């Protein structure tokens, strides 16, 4: 009897030590129940595919051979091992949204086996209370009897509770289920529901470029709706079911509508500019915004009719009077008001309800309990992270707002319960979990289902072989920063031996903490400049590559100071005094005596020279080069001969164009060198001063372009020409352009690059 008790105790002890949950990405495997879950929702993966997955998870990062899998799964049985394993692996990839070409989870090693490549976290089951060893053995029978009695009492109480809840609110007990809708390689984005909830339209690059597709929710093949030149994306299905509005990049781009069933030649252009169209509830008007993403220059909003008349601006007076930074807008249910999501530093989203015809707005009141929960989600950083995206949607009942929001590096879908009478948010629910990003919120007309894109995203620094004289990228390039660490804003030293880059903690427009790192291209060493709790960013190398000048900031207090760091002593010294003045370093003069900065506020900023020798009070000897109250000026860079400065000027106009200009170092006159209609940014000189390279959003994707320049007379030569061809989310310059960096010398080009993929998923039972 004693042996039996000891045996039972040992079994309990082994169960306690064994991990029950294995987590990776947004998924978790419950080894005890044999379930795979995503965001707490059970996915359908059973039998041999589940067994193969658990075996791979036992040894993450290691190769599991096909022979090992055969011995574990079919030790004494004659089966077609290759066929069974291929079927199991394909099923695993299908459920996880993985691919053999770009594996995020399961990698195939030809003729060898498989390897699980994602980071894995194991969670132990809870310890058995009451100690261990002899005391535990002596208490086992008592524990069993007490446990049985306790379980019976709990079950009785639970039955009564669920009967009561079933009578009070049966819909609230429905279990949420998560279903993958699309299985194409690449990226599927911008889901929008048909009014009857039977179909979803979305944009996919399955054919090499983005087109609008329609797919039945119950299954079947998708049908392509749009055709022709240019990228077609950002669809929105009209509430009457007749049309789909979308953004097209054909020509200069614009907003189009097409019958919901498609049709060659039936598309109509209703606005010559704009992004993210949204139908009014009566299907008579389309609301859209001026920017493809929050560029640091906030959106304005227009409404277009279907009769071909010119779009009219809305909400402008309200936004200007209240000095708000508008990220996005959506119709409210009555069609008379628009909800505006305003960017700020609060963990809670800021929504305003504004009459479309003009007048005062009302800010959505958020209950303290909801604010506390969101503050807990944001952690010590205390801010929400948007990465330029402000996607949200009302339920048709008007009592829920669904929105995407980032906290502590995880970007998920949230539901906020709202009282339509008082416009007060009374509840909050996180619908998806894991790092994400989960994006593109779309709610079905009945309010019960949510469609969104579950993305895989990496943002890293890439190095490309480059010919700066000819303007040619001479190879495929490679990532030079860690795949597990987001890196932005790279700066290459002039001798091409090292790269400084920024690692944001939180990865948002207002990151919680920012580190400045230096990567050696000679020996591969990689480390932060200084790690002491300050944020450091916006760096520039000295001409000899021995120093870095950058901004040091306390994000909580917004106290700023320009610093100079020595690559020899690894110490930093102040260049300016501590202040709240916005000064951004963009270049260092060839003789090392001057820093070229953008200084001031978005309302009144200019290009200034800062003398290095005047440290630690260099701001007192600063000299203004140029400014203009009609423009915001950024990205100034000296020409190699020191005679010219190229810079970005953002016009304070309704469409907020960003164009590039060249000016003599004396400050006047300005010479415009690009049109600016597609957001031209990041101008950089070639080492010989005869080409200006820049990043532009022409055609829907950001790419590197160039324009030749005569440094003798200070004028451009010929037309702009395209240098790079990043036209796929598989490898592209991020659309969230402010933290993107581009730096070059004669034979190297360094860029911030994003690798994205993702599928459309449907979450059921999100509403009543």
C-alpha cells in the first residue's frame, strides 16, 4: 500500500514538473488537453499534425529528422512516411499561417527533417500545495477525499450560476471561435464585409500586385474584382451592397468605386486624391483622408459624392480650433456625425464625435475603470503605440468601438463598450493577444463577427551593395541587425565601416524608450552606445567617423539635450543645455565644425547651423539659414562641396505635400527639385555631389529614386529616375515613414526595411 501511495506521489510530482503550456508568437499549445490556441481561441489541429507539432516543440531550434519522427509516430507500422509527414507539416503551416518559402515557425531542411525556428516559452503547471515528500504522501488520501467533495460543490455552484446567466444573458456565454479565411502567400489586408455577412472583400498581392478580391465566408475560391495598372487596395463595401470603394495607385492615384461583382471598365474615379475610403450609412457619400499613414503631419478629411463633383473638406474648423492631431475618422451610425480618433500620449484612445456639417464636437468619456485597465496594459511607458495606423470601426448598434492598439510592443484588437445615450465608455475587452500586429478592423453588419489581418512583421536595417555614381543597387542585400529586434533610422559612417541605428522599445510614434546602437561592418560587433535609461536617437557621424552627435531625451519630461559621443572613450559630452526646444541633427559639415539642424516647432521651424566649438552652450551661437511660415522644414544635408543644402519642405496646405528643395548655404533662393505629390522624403547626396537620392511613395510603395544635379550652377539635370524596386510586402520600405532611415556612400546603401505577411481571420461571437 505504501508503494502505491509513493507511486501516486511520484506521478503527481512529475506532473507538477512537466510543462503544460508551450507558447510561441500568438499561439499556445496545451499539452495536457491536446489543444492549440491563438489568443485564447481553440484552433482545429488534432491527430498526427498535432503530434508532429508537439515533437518539434520539444527541441526548438534543433533539427528533428524524418527518421526520428517515424520512430515516434509509426514505430511498428508500415506507412507512407513521406506522404504522412508532408500532409502533417502542410496542415500545421495552414493553421499557423506559415509558409515553406518564408518560414516563421516550421522550417523544412531538404532530405534531413524539420526545425521549429520561433522562440518558445514553456510554462509549468501550478505546484501542489502542502509541501512534498513524506508529508505529501501522508496527506494524499485526505487530499483526494477533500478534492472530490470540493469538486462536487464547485460543480453544483457552477451549474446554478450558468443556469442563472443563461436566463439573464444567453448570448454573452457564446464561445468565441477564430477561423482563418485566406491562405495565400504574401499579405491580405483591408477586410470589409458585405451587408448580408456572406462575403468579405479584401486586398491581396497574390498575383504579384495588390488587387481587390471577394471571397465567400463559408469557403470557396476568391474572385478578383479589380484589374488594370497600379496597386488597388483599401476596399470598403457600401451598406446597400452595390459598390466597393477603394484606393487606386494608377497614374497619380485617387478614390474609385466599382460594382461589387466587378466588371472591366465599370470602375469610376470619384476623387483625384485620398486614402481609406468609407461609405456613409446611406451609401450616398464617401469619406476619406489625405494621408496613407500618419506621417507626423496629421490627416485632413474630405467627402466625395458619386456624381463626379469636387470633394469638399470637412471637420477642418473643428480640428483647427481644438488644435487636434487627427489620425483617422469614421462615420457614426446616423450619417450626420463623424468620429475622429485623435493622436495623443494617453494610454486610452481619444475619440471625438463631430457633426459632419460643422459645429462643436463631443469627446468620448472613458470611465476610470476602463482607463485603469488600459494604463495597466501600457505599463511603465504610459502611452499607446500606433505605428502610424489608426484603424477603428463602430458596431452597427452604436454601443461598441473596435480598434487596433499597441501596448508594450504588442499590437492587438480591442473592443470598447459605449453607452450611445451618454457617449461614455463603460467597458474594455482585449479580443486578440500575442505580439501581433493585428490590423484592419472590420465588423459584420449583425455585430457578431470581426474580420482582421493577423500579420507577421519584422523591421530591420538592411545593407545593399550600391553604385552611387550610376545609381544602381548591385545585389539583393542582407539584413545586418538582429531579427528579434526592431531597428530604424540607420546612419552609415562616411568610410562605410559602421552603422548607427535606433532600437525603439514599444515601436510606436511615441516609444517608451529608445536605444542608440552601433554595428561594426568590419568585425560584426553590435552594442548600444550607452544604456542608462535615457533615450538617444537622431544621430549623425562626424566626418572622420570617430564621434556621434545625437539627441538625448527623457521621454516622460520631454527634456532634451544634444550630445556628442566619442567612439574612443565611449563617453558623451553635452553640446547644448537641457531644454524643451525641438532640435534635430541631420548632418555634420565636411570640416567637422558645424551641425545642420532643424529647429523650432511644427508651427514655426527652420534650418539652422550649430557650432560644435560652442559646446556646451552651442544653441547661443546658432545661426538661422532659412525658414518660411508656409512650410515645415526637415532633413537638411550639405552637398559635398559645401555650397548647397538639400531639404524636405512640407507645405501647410490641405493636401500636405512634401517636396524637396535645394538652397545655397546663404539661405535663398529655394529651388524646387521634386513635385511632392507622393511624399518625397530623406534626401541624400551622392559622394560626388552630382546626384540627389531620396525616398518617395510613387506607385503606392516607397522606393529610392534619384535626380541628377549640377553642383556648379545649383540646378537639377533631367527627370527623376527610379533606383529600387521594392513592390512587395515580402521586402519593402515601411509605410510608416518617419523612423525610416536611408544612408549611403560610394558603394553601400543602408535602408530601414520591413518584411510583412498576413492572412484574414474571422473572430465569431464578439458582440451580442
